[in-house]
C-alpha cells in the first residue's frame, strides 16, 4: 500500500507551540523528585481532603540509595492554608469518620500493616489492631463508631484460625490434589519418615509447612509477581471499635474471598462481592456476585448475580436507593458493562451506554448523579451521568488523566496528571467548570523545568480504524538540525498512552531533554477507543499493530526534522514483544531495546502469570491443533534468525508476569547467531520495575537504554 494511502491526517492538535518556559532540562535523577498522589478522600462536609503522597527519599540505612515513603496529608478545600502532614510515620488508606473528627489509616508495625486512628486536626495516633495477618481497606460506619477492615490470609492460616474457622471446617471444594478430592489433614498422625503411609504423609505435610524444604503445587494460579505460591489466599472482613486493644469480630467467613465491601447508608448491613462456589476450586471460578451481610445477625444474602459473569466495582448511592456495578466475562476481550441496581425496583434493568472502561465510581450527595473516570482517547476524563437521563457527560478533556476522584456536596476533588505536571490535586464545582490547583507537591520544582509538549496526530489504518499518536520534539529543538527519534510503544496490549499518562511522564521528558524526539501511539488493541478497537489485534499481535506504530513513526519523519537514519524503538511487556517483532521484520531501526517482553507464546503460557492472554487472544491453548500455527506465526522468537538490529534486552530477575525465560531464550539465540545483543537483568526486580521498583534500578534501566542507543545514534 502506498504511503499516501496509509496516511489520513484529519487534523493536528498542538498542545503547546513551545516548550515550557523554564531554564532547566529534565535530568534522570529528577525521577526522585516526583511525588505520586493517590487515595484521595473528601470529608463528609467537603471542607477537607485527605490523600496519600508517595515520595522517594534517601534510605536511612544507606544514604547512597533511595526508598519510598508513603504518608497521609490533609488540606482544606477552600485553599485557605497549605496541606499538612497528618503523621510523620509511613501511612496510607485514609478514611474519615462520619462526623469528620477522626481519620483512620494504615501503617506498618513489625512488618505488618495495622489500623490506626488519629484526630482530624492532629494528635497522637492510636493503634487499633494487632492482626497477625495485617489489615487493609479501613472504612467507618455511617452511623456510630464502628470500623470495617479486611485481612488477607492463607488456607493454612484459615484452617487454624479460631475466629474465622472456630468449628475446624475444611474446604468443601475440590483441592485438586491427585488422588484426593477433598482437603485431608494428617496432623492426627505423628510424622515419621520411616513409618507407614499415613506417617509419611504427615511427615511430608510437615515439610510443606516449612517453605525452606519444599513447595508442592496443586493450584492453577501459583505464580505471583516475584515468587510462586502453593497456598490459596482469602480476604475476609472484620468489624472493630476505634479504641486501643478493641476486639475485632469477623464479618465474613468460609473458604471464599470477599472484596469491595462498603456500608449501606443506614449502617445496618454491608454490601460486598465474592466468587462464592461451594463445589468448584477458587482458581476455576470465573464469576462473582454481589452480596449483602447483616451486621445484626451475620446473614449473607445474594443481591445480584449473572450466570458466567463477574460483578465488581459496586458503589451505593448516598440515599441507599441505587448501586452501580460493572459486569465482565472472563477469558474474553471485553469492556465491562456499567449497570445500576435500583433497590426500590430491583427487577428494572438500568445500563449506562459507555464503550469505555470506567472506574472510580462516586455518587453525588443528592444521589442524582454518578461520577466516574474512564480511559478515553489518550486521557482519563471525568464523566457525569444523570439518573434521569443516563447519558454520560464528559467534564474534562482528553489531554489529562484523573487518577482519583471524590465528590462532595458542592465540589469535586481529583488527582490530575498533565504534560505540565505529573501529579497535583484540583478542586472544582460539580460541573468542573472552574478547577483550581490545591497542591504544589510537584509544581514547585517542575515550573523551573523546560518541557516538551506533544502534538496530537491521526492515522487511518488498513482496517479503517483511526489511530491517535503524539509527537514530542526534542526539548532544545533546532529546526536547522536533524534529530534522532525514538518510537515508544505501550504494553498491555490494552494499555493506552496519551498526555494524561503518569507512568511515562519522566521518561519522555528525560529523553526529549537528551535530544531525542519521541513518538508514541495507541495502535489497534489499545484501551480507550471502544470494544471494536480493543479487539482489533485478536490473533494479530504482530503485523497489524506494527502497521500502526510504524505509521506514527512515518508521520513523524514526514515533518522533516527527524533523522530517518537515527531511529530507535523501545517498550516494555507487550511492547517488548512488539519491539522484538519489529526488528524481526524490518531493518529500519538503528537500535532497539525490549523491556520485560514476551517473545515465545508457548513458553509464556507456561511461565508467565499473565498466561490467560494466550487463550483470550489466540483462540485456544498451545496443544490445540488449530492454535499451534497461530502461536508460531505470532511469536517474535520464530523470526529470531532475521534480527540483525543492535538489540538491548532487559528483564527483572524475578519477573513472573511475563517470565524470565522469555528474555534469556531471545538473548541466547541471538548470541548463538552472533548478532549484536546485550542482556540486562535487574536482581530482585519484578514486572513493575519501571513503575514501583527499586529506584536505583529504575534510573539504571533508563540510563542503559540511553547509553546503548548512543553507541549507534552518535556514530
């Protein structure tokens, strides 16, 4: 297809014609200056907002290293004074009491997160729990002084717990241990290696309890992010009082896991979700329902269920009449549908027509409007839906991302990411017409930086889909020179990038400051553009998305300022896959770097905890005859002998989401072929290295990519 047919430039939206007017270029160590804001919560009277700030600080034990410190802050929403630190200790998950006089939060004691309460105006925090399992998700009852929280524990711990399992029950569902349909205990027999079969089984069970001796797997989902886990885990909820040493009582029990719990407005019951199934193993259950549990007698009642579907994200309106929730289907590419349950008319089906993945559901104080955020067109806007019309109304642009949201009686509060600033809190009226920045956690240092702002472009691909992409010129752009350009690709494959993307803010600005132009896009299969676009890469992870990202690169080169002989490409996870695919199908790149990628889909099925992407996207499993040729065709490793581009491969040593063998086999093959390849492992790093990993490793990875590209770009 001719280039003229490939491009359909509808219009260009320029976010800023010039770089931000600061004097300083963004440096790689500016990563340590970024304050991440999350966990935003308005007081009931709307006069204050509590939130969490995650900062990178020098490590007290090793001043040459860094560590993360998360703390809770409080700020008045009328902008009358600066935010103040609630407590010096590390803390998170702030929750307001019904009278706004107290704040509950989570802080670790001896390595276990525990529940604390402190006065909203300051004071000495009081430790409420001393749970052996740790606690999370604190929530005050709307009436009275009760606190709700969750704990997560293993099956081994649950079997022994005197509160959650007082009658010493065992799971009724099949544990899938070959030869045993149900859970079998051997602690009634003395362990003896030279004894009879029962004594030997008791001995082996004792070895299993000692994780240093052996791990025995019978569960399907045994891979975590950094280690394998042979035991099942369950989340249960407890009720307690906000006084030191208060006794907690279990609200839920059984060999099931519960989530998304919240008090009903009358304070008499709690709604929550669970994949309760007395017959099937928890790893096999792909559906969940919404339940109600009475605080008076503990009776659990199923409120809503849909056969074969998973219900989540429930949020009850302030007046208790409505409850929003989402419905999705496992092992299928889908966008969760949004439903509203009317407690007065439960038979009525109410849906919100929005072809986007929504989250942060929050009701207005009068229960007449529902607010939420949703990935869309490169941003994460705020939406509002009137119960009267059910028509979604977008309240913010696609040029920013809202990562948190809360609604008061007459104002909105949210965390905003934009090109000019990675994280700040804003408040506004309920229509978001007059937003005002409330915090300056990043503003104070970013205002002195010279930034590069993206230009938005469009391309219509061979499927007739409109693909959005963004071009960032080098920070010190010189129109008289040719500049190197870096193609950045997102992962997922359902991720979505744009001006509101927080995780790439620093990396983009750093490389632009180093003289690179950046181009990034949302190729077919990305989120934020509806279900048809999301399914656009079904059984086509390689060729189709390659067309889209290369079109973005060609659009950049067509501007004339970028040097086609100095183009590089990088990306992580699925983008590591697509980077490897590209260099196996074209020699146009000067150098390439794939981060924590997937290169062989058969191997990925076995070693990665994201293995369900194989049946979801390719129609079956590696042993299915009709699927085998598809997996071979779509695996970059199939084309490894075609790769001649200088290639840097990076992987976390304990990455179990994509699997460490992925990087090793690609590297080994290229070394056997005597191709220009370098392999970098970061010890102890998981798949989340670039987002929440070791700070020095994050800096190291960015510098290694920059240095490797420089070996070839600077020639």
